[in-house]
């Protein structure tokens, strides 16, 4: 099967928007929406780096998509469209069918549709690059800049689950129940970005926001830099799942590991203190620069705040 066959069989059925022209043209079109800004983001995942080559194709598809949806959510945008670039070491139809089925499931879950893409062969590892788009009311994209001294720092979901799952896949010893183990490994394979919260609530609460993908400590550092504030985080307030605590415990090393590992795809944001919702308060923005992490009243050094590709 050549790339035209692949596109027609597996991807055209996912391209339901009229502007995608059933993937039979050179490009797709979308009409500008008066009063809205188009928010665009792209992320690539590759076998051996971001997923295991033998992971189920449907979970690989969902991870490729969701690592982008978390960026849109962090900007206050509802996802609507995406483009899909595939570099395939070989054509395995069974793999492609399951991969497309995984995309189809997430299209229904998140109300998005495929606009186009590119399909090519590679001598390197399988890699998937997705570009996702969504809209926000004009001027309302939530930026990394905008935090003010006196704002509280919040984070959605739990931190470190994916890193725990990866540790289990890498055969780190543990005494978890099957359910705890499956919960963590599942978080590594299929992130759960707060898409609804991002699209519906974040814009009205947050002064600044960032997608937590390279490690909470590192990403909060980026937010602090962009906003020109100092961020103080209470390590014990960082939300961790019951399964992750069963895996690593509650010591300073466990928290540091969770806060620097990455692959969380949650949202960290600043907003007035005293808010409640599907998020946890973990610290404060202050006058100054950089960040501090405090554990039981003592400041702790962060050797490597986050994941770096190079
Ligand atoms: P071109 O030669 O102009 O790049 P292609 O043959 O690559 O055109 O693509 C034809 C159509 O198929 C285009 O609409 C393109 O967006 C779509 N397409 C190609 N690969 C993919 C893919 N992996 N996912 C979605 N659409 C794709
Ligand atoms: Mg092409």
C-alpha cells in the first residue's frame, strides 16, 4: 500500500470538516472567525524517546494528539482541528488501522477533526508530529507572562504519574497492586490533559499559564521568567496520586522526582488566592525572579528542574 492508499483508507474517514476536502486536495481551508484568535501549537513524539515501539497503536495516537491538546488547554483554547505528519519506518496496515481508530476515539471525545498532513517513509524511528488548532475570543489567549506578585500558583490534576509509569516500564522494583500499576503505566501511555477546564474556565481565572510537559519545576521557571516574578512552591502541596505515593513514598526525593520528570500534560497557572476547582494550590508568586521549592520549611535545591532533549 502506498501513501495515497494509506491516506484514503485510514485518514480520509477522520477528515470530516468540509474544509478538509476529504484529503483529496493540496491543502485544507478554514474560515477565519470574526472576534476570535486562532491558537496554534505543534508537538512531535518519536518511538524510543516518547513511547515504546511496541505500545498499542491506539495509545500512541492518543499521546501524539493529547500532548498538543494540553498546550491548547493551557492557553485557554478549545481544540478544533489538527494536522498529522507521519514518518513511518514501514507500512503495517494493522498498526495503521488501530492508530487511526485511536485518533477517531479522541476526535469524538474532544470534538476535533483532522484537516490534513503528510505521510513519508523514514529510516529512523517512527515519528508523529501533530499541529493542533483552536480558537479563543480575540486577545484572550492566556500567556506565560501576566503573573503578578501576590497571585497564588495552582496546578491541575496530579504530577509525576507518567514518570512513575515509565519507571515501572523500565522495571523499577515496586509493591503496587495491579490497579495502582495499571493506573501509572496508563498515564505514561495516555495523558489526560484538562481540555474542558482549559477551554471553559481557565481564561476567566488565570493571570498566566503554562502547559506542564517538561517537569513542573522547569515549567514554572519559564512562567516566572516570562512574568518577571519569583515563584515559591510548597513541595508537599504538589498533588500526587495515591498510586504514585505508594510507588515512591512522600519523602523529599519522591516529590523532587515527580516535580522534575515531565510528561504530565497538566496546566500550571497563577490566579488570585482562595480559588477552588479542579486544581490544587501549590505556591505563590512574589517580587523577584526564579523559583524556590520548600519542603517542611526548608528550601531544597533542584539539581535538574526538567527534561531536556539535548
Ligand atoms: P502533496 O503532495 O501536495 O504534499 P499529499 O499527497 O502529501 O499532497 O497529500 C494529499 C492530501 O492528503 C492532502 O490533503 C494532505 O493534507 C493529506 N494527507 C497526507 N498525509 C496525511 C496524514 N498523515 N494525515 C492526514 N492527511 C494527510
Ligand atoms: Mg505531502
